[in-house]
C-alpha cells in the first residue's frame, strides 16, 4: 500500500496537457517527444531546448514542476536568440531581413505567405505550386500521378465477367 500512494500522488500532479503558443502538448510523454510534436520543433531542437532548461529530456513533461515548465515554454518562445542563426528555420526573412524561429501556427502562416508570393510573381516554384506538380525537382514520369488508377483492375474485370455469364445464363 505504501508503494501505491506515491504513484497516486504523481498522477494527481501530472498535467495531461501543456500549452505552448496555440498548441496543446501531451504531458504524459517525455519532454523531447512532447516538444517534437510542436510544428517547427524537431528532435534536435527539442534536445537543445531541454538542455538549455536543464531538464532531463526523458522526464515526463507533465510531471515537471510548474516553474520548470514555464522555463521550457519561455526558452521555446525565445529559441531564436539562444542558438546560432544557421539553426533557425526562418533565416533572412524576405520582408524584414531578420532571422527568427517560427513555431506552430506562425510557421504554417509564414509558409503559406511565401507560397502565395511565389505564385503571384510567377516564379518557377510558384508555377509548379499553381499546377499542383512537384516543386523540388523530383521525377514526375512515374510518380505523383493523380489521374485515377493506372494498370489493370482485376476485381472489376472478374465482376464484369460474372455479370456477363449471369446474363447469358438467363437467356
């Protein structure tokens, strides 16, 4: 019984959701895995954040103390100042020229603005985006086809043959 009491107490202290920006992260997973679920934060970035915060990356994220979680959130929000420029995901922004690290919805909005700008100026990549084709130089002869199935649909042929046989048997 004495061993069960600390486990129950841990469950009471566990935050099941940790909010960073506009995203809810799973508090039952490790710090590294929870942070990597955030758009714009991969495994390497999550490790760097955990190291900066002085947190064991394998610790359960929701079981950490409130002050430690707040420190991790603050480091995520100020990540661009903590690391070298080459480690950020938004280098030399087109409009501002600043180097930032975008996360969650900001990253998606920024990418969409970039794609729309490419479409407007009719750059090669913009034209490929407009047409819905591959953008990064992949081969397109045999992959990326969206027009129906190519090849033989054996089941459909068998069904048609069975229907014809049934029609001939009725006559």
